[in-house]
C-alpha cells in the first residue's frame, strides 16, 4: 500500500513504471521546443509525429493543419509502420470517414486501415481546433489509456506554441522584407531628388530636412518591426507557465523516486503540469485577442483568489530574491467581471517588477505588500508596494510607454501591455512613489463593466 494525503491507494509495480515512463515522456515533450527552435512548421510537425510514434508505439499518427485565413486543410503528414504498408489512398479514406471538417472529428473513432481494425484518437490543436488536429491510431485493444491521452494533449499544446511562433516569425520576415523594399525605394527616390536639387542651393536645406525626417521614420519602423510587440509580449508572459511545467515535472520525478513512491502526489503534480500547459496556451490566445483589439472574456473573478494563485506561482521567484511577502487581502471584496487570465498576467508582472526593483537593496528588508480593497463607485483596487529603488516623479508616465524601461535587460513591454489589459477592463493602472523607499503600483477596475462611466 502507498500512503497518500489521508488515503491509502494500492499501486502495482506496473503502475509505478507506467507513471514514471509518463513523467519521462512529459519531460521529453516539454523539451521539444529546444529541438525545433527557429524551425519551419513542417519541421515542428515532423518532430512531434516522430516523438509520439516512438513514445506511444503507435500504428498510425498524422496531423492535419488548417489554413490560418480560410480554415481549409492544407497539409497531411503521416508517419507509421502500418501507414507505410498500405496505399496512401487508404489513409485518406480512413480520415475522410471522420468527416470533412477536422474541427468536428470525434475524439475516439473506429476505422479500417489496410484490412485491420484501428482505434483513432483525435486531439485538437488550439482551443477550438482552429490550428488543426493530431490523429493517432493503434490496433491495441486498450488504446488509448489515460497516460496516452495526457501525452497527446501536452504534445498538442507544445505543437500549437511552436507553430504559432513559426507563424509569427514568418510574419516578421514578411514585414521586414516589405520594410527593406520601402527603404530601398525611398533611398532611390532620395538619390534622384538629390541629383535634381544638387545645383539648387536655396532648396538644399529643405531636402536635408526631409531626409532627416524620413530617416527618423524608417528607424522607428525598423525598431517596432524588429522587436515585434506581440512576439515580445508572448515571450514575456509565457515564460512563467513554462517554468511551472518544468518545476512540476521535476517535483513529480522526486516523488516517484522516494521509497515508497508517492504516486498520489506525482499524479497531482502531473495534473498541475497539464494546467500550466493550458495556461501557456491561454496566455497566447488572450494576448492575440488583446493586440487584435477583441473584447475581453467576461466572467466573475474573485480578485483575492486570483491574487493567491499568482502568489503561489511566483513564490519561488520571490523567495530566491529574499523578498518578504505580506498579503493584506480585504475580507469583503466583491467579485469583478473580467478576464481572469489577463488580470493575473498584470498581477504577475507587477509582483516580479517589484522583486526586480528590490534585487539590489541590501540596507533594509525587501518587503512586498499586496493589498486588495473596495473603492467608492463600485470599484475594486489592488496595490503592490515595494521597498525598492523607486523612480523619479517626472518619469512616472513614461513607465507605461511601450519599449521604455529602467532595467538594463528589460524590453519595456510588461507595463505597456498591463495598462492595455486594465484599460480593456474599463479600469486604470498607475504608479506613485512611497513616502519612504520604494514605489506602489495599483490598478482599479469596476465590479461590473457598466459601472464604468
């Protein structure tokens, strides 16, 4: 018998080995981005298929990607011993039996391939399958077991992240090419203008001013294009859930390495790994919606509970920075209506910024106070107060400008994105220096959207 938290759970050696194998496979899947970094969609898809085929001992695995604009299937890749033994048309027919629209394909289906009965498991890529689907098939009677479903789900999340990064890279390259062409065209025009105006002394000053203006505009456009506000924001926000996945996987391995193995704890840690994987996918989706100026997802959010979740997520980072955390959460706080993930992105950014501001403080405690409170006009406020280096009052508004940062290694994205999120919730984000050392960042949002004037 293995002892869990208050419950005795029987476990066999086979179950323990299966769980260990699942954790090892999860770690391998989480490490996939290091293999396809900078790769094209075809390479990303091929890597995922090869890994799944080897890990799960499948008879068939394929992926169908959807066109980003029209939603029509544009590519089918198949890699399997069984698929290699039958005609390509038989593979097409097996998939056609699932329906014309991949988004409507059932999760589990029975089919025939090469005269053999095959169980097909479909996992959607994206929240609604908008990116495509992965189809795995096996002739095993017990396929799929829960661990196989788990591995396919995590692999799908990783594939979506990799495909999205590849598409963003492709879009950046396209914009960069267009910009280069515009620069070349503009240079040719200016050269022609200079040739015409070389002997016109009185107009030389005007030509130089136009050249300076064009040069300034091109420099600004190159800066915006090269940084890519959307890509920088995704990298900034997705880092924490990915770090959580790695941490959970390591914790799960340690639990399984104990004598006897803590199977209950390992199982719960694996669930948290899936949660963080979904969170990373949700962050990308919500950031795309934010920059596309789409409306936020409305739900009742307990700001205190959301704050506690972010504190738990960032606790290890705060402890490494020797930060003394002091939560002061109001008991009578009403729920607010908004997007929970986006609001937690803002909290996480404010918490980590405060920790960074105190990283070089050695002459006083590094204290972080997090407060929630009700405000007049049916509003709720969250404040993050630190004892860091603070900032000068005259530079207060610039803190929220895109690409402006006071940190040597910062991108100047976090506070700009945070203000956009709060304003999309009909709220306000501001900063103020403390009477003593440090600064306080606060945001205020209405309990209901209509409460905002």
